[in-house]
C-alpha cells in the first residue's frame, strides 16, 4: 500500500521539523493591579509593548487586577523594560463612549508609563491619575 501526503501538509510537517516549536523569547508570568488615583480601575485593558517581540495584553477585572498574555492565556511577558498603555473606555452604543481613564494613557507613545519585567510577579502595580479630571463621555455625531 502506497501512502500519499498532500503537498501542503508535507511542507507544513517539514517546516515544523526544521524549525521546531520556536515560540520566541522566554516569557515570565506577570499579574498585578491598575490603580487610578489610588483606587482600582474597574475596566479596560493593559497593553505592554516590548521593542523586539509581540505585545502582551490583559483585560482589567472589576477589582483592577490583570494577568498578561502574549501567546497563550496568562503566559506573561518577555523580560525587559517596556512601554505600557491603559485603554479604559466603555462603548455606550454607536454614538458615545465613556472614558474611565485619561486619553493620554490609551497609547504607549503618550502614556508615559513603563514597567520592568525581570522575574515572575503577581503584584505589579500600575498607577495612573486623572490629575484633577474625572470620567467623561465622548459623543459622536451621526452621519
């Protein structure tokens, strides 16, 4: 009996054999809390952007806690010092959204936030502030 393997499957198997299961740099588990003016931020996302690897991200839980994911759920982040963004907006339908943190934190370029990951941690604290502001609505005009 002759065994036939379709060409695409053969190429995929060869690629796996040659390259192995290269998953990139070693990741370390990172969990923590986001505080805004000393209180837990109740919603949003944390994004950590290493320069030489894919970003890690996490949903912020109602108690402000998060656990970073890069490739697999809760696998963490690469070691190093990385810029951070906190995206904390709540969609309120097609014409409005509520910001639960200042817009400047929405981007790693403007947030001014960094974290240093040098070992696994369960108590990373990211602190942000309204600087006298408060949550606000953005309303969009309908076209």
